[in-house]
């Protein structure tokens, strides 16, 4: 997975369509220069780290479903927060 990081991770693969364009991480750099961010729990580690609480529950589908439902609800709540709503013209 670490071998593929440079090509699949948004932090290292760059974005030519961004304004200004974001260059990919230099191939000479062997380690990712950015802080790790777990896509499962949001913690400061990689998603496949044993530090992640999702690792302990990786075979507990019910626990995972509950946690993802909580994350989805927080996302919906943050999008509907009054400070995030645009005025209607």
C-alpha cells in the first residue's frame, strides 16, 4: 500500500485542475511529507494503522455500520447548519 500511496493519495498525487495547480510530490521523496489523516476515524494516522479504533473492530460489521452512520449524520448536520446556508436571491 505504501508503494501505491504516491499515485492514489490526494495529498501526493497533485491536482493539475486546481487554481493554482498542485504539483505531485517529488518522486525522489520516499516518505509522504504530509501529516497522516485516517479516512475512517479522522485520527492522525493512516487508515491501515493498528492505532485506529476501526482496526480493533474490523470484523464487527454492526459496529462499523453504527460508526459510519454517526459520521454521515455529522456531515449532514454540518451542511445544514445556519452558518453554512447561502441566502436565497
